[in-house]
C-alpha cells in the first residue's frame, strides 16, 4: 500500500513524463514543418524563423509548439500577418502520436517480450538502456514517417537527401542495436526471445522488411500511382512516385517486421479513406496514404503487445493463414484506396480548384509553388515565418501561370489544354483577391 506522499509523488512523476513527452513530440512536429517546407525547395533546415513581411525574428516563446500560435491568435506579433493553422495542427498531431508511443514504452505496456509489470515503472524504465534506445528508435522512425507524409501531402517528391538520411538511421540503428527489432524475423519463437545482441537476425529482419515493402508497394500501385511502371523503369512516368511509395511503406515495414506490415497497410488504407473527409481535396490518394502511415504505425506500436496476441492480426505468433489472408486484403485494397469516382463536372471543378491551389502535381519537383498556394490565403509557414519570403513578394507567384498550371511542365498525364486559358484568368484574378490581404 502506498502512503499518500508516495502516491502524490508517483502522480507527479506521471504528469512530468507526460508533459515532457508532449513538449518533445510537438517540438519535433514544429521542426518537421520546417523540413516539409524547406527540403523540397532545396533550402537548409537550419536557421531561425522570421516573419517574411516585417523580418522580425520569432521570439522563442512565439516558437513554442502549439501554444505559441494560440497565444498570438495566428498572427505575427509585430505586423499581424496571418499564420496558417497548419503549423499548430501538425505540431499537435505529431506531438500526440509521439506522446502515445512514449507513454506506452516508458510504462512498458506497448511492446511484446517486455514482461516487466507496469506498476514497477516508470522510473525503472528511465534507467533501462534497452527501453530508452527502443523508444528513441521508434520516435525517429515515426518522425521520419511524418516527414515523408507531410512532403507527399504537399504533392512534392521526397527529397533524395531525406530518404538517404532516413534509411541510414533506420538500417544503421537496427544493425548497431538489434534490441530495437522487438520481434524476430522468423515466425514462431519461444516467448522469452530477446533481441539484444542478435546481429545476424537484425540483418535478416531488415532484408525481409525491405523486400516486403517493395512487394506491397507494387501491389498498391494500382490504387496510388496508376501510371507507374511496376518494373521501376528509371525513365518511366511516375517512377519517382512509386519509389516514394516504397520508401513510405519501408519505414513501418522495418519497424514492425514483415509479418505485421500487411496488417498496418490494411488499417492505413482505411485511415486514408477516412482522411478524405478531413484533408483538402487537393491532396491526392498517395498524399492521404502517406499521412495515414505514421498514424497507423504509432497505433501499432502502442497496441503491439495486444496485437501480437490477437489471433486475427498477422504477427510472429499468428498462423501462416492469417498472414496470407492479410496480404490478400492488401492486394484488393486499391479498390477503396484510389481516387473516388467523380462525375465529369465535378472532376472539372476539382481540376480547376487544384490548378488554383497547387498540387495534383505530384511528379514535379520543379513546381514548388504548389504547397504555397495550397495553404491558402495566408502565408504558409507559420512555425517558421521566414520560409514564406517567396510568398510575400507574391508577384512572383501571382504572375507565374507557367509555374502554377504545372501540368504542362510536370506530369503530362494530367495536362488538359482546354482548361489552361480559363484557369490562367481565374488564377490571376483569384490570387489578387484571395491571397492574404493581411489587414487589420
Ligand atoms: Zn510580421
């Protein structure tokens, strides 16, 4: 029985851990906003944030995740320029997913093969190197997955530099610390299996994870990048898009193992469909799926131990039949993953809107302005006001019909000559009125 003093002490530790995790998580979210904005534009992710109009550097407290934006009520402190709500939303969602995983792992109810009863935690967990390394690995993996998601959300191709960094971290981390495997690569091992020190197993775990990512990405091609050549022809249309899809799937595949990745993909495909109602219509099917992946991966990590024991979930403990059935469901998932059917008129309206807003232009790394226009009327880069410098001298965007109407430059597949001229007019008009008159 705990004495009252011990009881309050324990609760105080709980609250401190929770607040600290959320602060770290949302700060990572804030950094990912910067990454998602600057990396596709080839800019450095270092450097402090400043307002694009009045060039005031952001104060540290204004940069505070979520609450900084709320305290400013979404406007620059000095000149009242509006800041897009996207920034606090990303910070809050990334913060929530990382807090969830952090709590699950510090209190040790999330991962299989960790049998410490959770009453004896959290302090014992905070001094346990295995727990901390695994948590760090998962935080990195989820953050990288969010970075992929946010960049594809904007319709940009994933920057090569980011992909290389991501896989160096994920592959290197598992090879150096096999403890982060959590589950083994073969099916069926004794319940007391411990991953620490099993370097050969770690390499097999990585190979099986990467192979299944490539396999399932090709299965999803029909739903998410229909124009792509599954043979990955380097000159083929949409090859970059398919490579991105493989990278996006490879992250959870490495983290949860080849046995469970089919389960993650099924849930992610359902989440992607649900996101259709929440996200702007300019976000394409791959963008929604890329956002669904980090959400689903976080949930999988939190419920991992429970899923491992559930008969219906593909895992190292399940029967081969369950793994096969899950894989078969992934094969048919393009049926609900792909863009929903639209009437001709609706399609026309959507295309018009997209060409005003920016990104259906998924394959056009040159067409950087997609996201800029997309985030709407205001300056996009709230968290890091400086990025918006281009926006602020708006004329470059406004009079850039060649950029904005991208299909002509980018993915010829969507090019539609007929609408170009009328869209140009609409675009120019709209942006003169629609874009951020930062009044008041
Ligand atoms: Zn300002």
